[in-house]
């Protein structure tokens, strides 16, 4: 249910998406633009802590990443001031740019030293995490990039209530990514988020206040014809969603596992067939330039819910229902060296319940009137389809593919969309943790990161 929960929240909340574009290793999704399943993630370890863990326990002196034709190597220098205060200094080196600079003349020691003095090869990030109490955490980060003389600042305060999580975050500039893979810089972005603690089944709700200031620009001067997403324009928005989730075990193996053999991942140690579902409603109120949405955006989102717009005072209100159904099947206990894990996960998302109900009503009318339904009507009831397949390679290593599926009835076309390919290495000693090396062909990005407690 974690992927289902994150994916459905991604329709309304700016969840972090893993990316090597920035030193912190993440970007926020544009509100209303869901992330690809394989690279959208909720709360996780900060990027410096991930690299520090791999350096200490996985014999990884440098961590590589790739983005838009650029290969970088990263290394972290940790500082443990006390049990409650942890700081890191993260350095990044542009390998491909360094190699290309050496090709421009005769290779020599002096030329190498001269090339290494080029500050555009480097990026430096400082991150400090302070634990005030067991429930209160403050993260401050400052990243500096030599190739364009820019910097990024971030402050995040988290507080854990008994049944809720509260997060206050400020970024200047804030890095966002839309569903087309375009990255945007917002000069200043601030959000306050209150969410009920996630559970496998039962009700939940989410409340977010979001403020943007300044005109968005394309990340590092990228050139494309895409218009600025309206939800990133200056303004204030208040979003609220309530949902109900339910898990159902269709079948779960009762066979005994191998004795004295710990599974590579305890969350992947039980063969089963299960289904899950979520249904909810979301409401958004906006004041400012971000309240205006073009007809093109509305058509691309497929939203036909309740909407009010007052252009004189630059404000709007919208509401809609949403739902999702997921199916999961797993074979194997992930204990043996070979052929002990095969897992399939499929999810059908209905981001706009009003659009679905309208299409279903038209289909019913055409059926009772003995009329041939139009392709537009049938398309309106088609859900967004996502699937994930995972297969053990050997021991703790497994191969995984996450992808969306685009169904275009008008052009009679079915194709994969936003595919992500990954090799996962389960860290058996930690119970449920893994190192993931993934590649997203659409974004042309490669990254290695740590993930915990995912199934």
C-alpha cells in the first residue's frame, strides 16, 4: 500500500522524486502531476546520509550518478558533533567534463592539474540535521554549484504527533519536475504539511498549505516549448484530501520457511495474492496567479470535477473524488539463492471520479439506446495503468521494472510510459533495506540510493 498511497498523494501533493539533478538528490513533483512509480518516494534518509552509509558499510568510496550526458562522482565527509547533531560536507566531481577538457590538447601532468583547478567541475553541499527531541528534527542545507555560480538553500522542520506528522519546509529556489520530465526552478517555495499516520487499512487525511513567490524559470536554462505549469506561479494554495484504504488477502501461503535462514527482505518473505483499494475526495483553494489554469492543462489532467474561478480576485476552488485499485502476486520466500522471488504489482488509478462517472453514465445511455459508444466516451472510463515486475537474479540481487501504460483508443495504441529499470541489492542484515541502482530512459537519469521498508 505504500506505493499506492504515495502515487495517489502524488496527484495532489508535491512528493519528492529521486533525481541526480541536484546535490540533495530530489525534486518535487508539480502539483497535479504524478511521478513515475519507480522514482517517486515519500519520507527517506537525506542524500548525504545515504552516501555516508554506503561509504561506511558497502565499500563505496565514490557514488556515481548520471544526468543529461553528465557523469558525476560524489563523496561525503561526515561530522558527528554529538548524538543529536549530525552534519555532512558533500562534494561532487564532473567526470565527463574533466575528461573532455583533457582531450583538447596534449595530455600531461601539468595539464591535468590545470584542468582540476576549474571550479566548474565541482559542486559542494553542506547539510546539518539537529534532533531537538525524539519527535522534533531540523534540517538545514546549502548547496553551491561551480558550473553556473548558483546556490540552493533548504530548511525543513519535522514534528511527530501521536497520530500525525507535521512538516514545515522552505526552499529557495525550489526544484520541481512536471509530468513531461521538464525541471523548473521556483525562486521561493514554502509548504506546511499535516498528514495522518499511514496505516494499511482505514481512513486518513492530508492537509497542505503552499506558497510560491517569484516567476518560475526552466532549470539551468533548459530550452523547450513547454509552458510554465500554472500551479508553480506565485500564489497561495490550501489543499485537503480524505481517503479510505482497504487491503484484502486473497491467498497467503502457510507453508513453513527455511529454518535458520533469514530472508533477504522480511517484507518480501511471504508468498501471497492480495488486492487493495483506496477512495477519497480532494479539495483545493488557490489565491494568486496559480489559481488560473488553461484549458490545455485541464484537458491533459482529465479533470471535470467541481470548479469555481473568480478572476477579479484571482482565486479559485476545485473539488473531485479519486480512487485506485491494486493487485499484487508474489511467488517465493526470498531465502534461497535462485528462483525464490517473483513479484507482480498492477495498479489502476482513477484520478478524476467525476470524469469516470460522466463517462460511465454516457456508456450506460448508449447501451440502453442500442447506440455505438464513441471512442471519447470509452476513453473517459479508462484508468491510468501502472505495473511493476520484480525477479530475483541471484542471492540478494533482483531486477525490477516499473512502468506506466498509455492506452490511446483513438490511435489504437498501447505503449509503456515513464519506465524505470532497476537492480536491487537487499541488505539482509537490516531486515528490510536495499541499495537500488535505477535508470529512467525518459529522463536519461541514473542513480544509486538507499531505500528502507518498501515492499
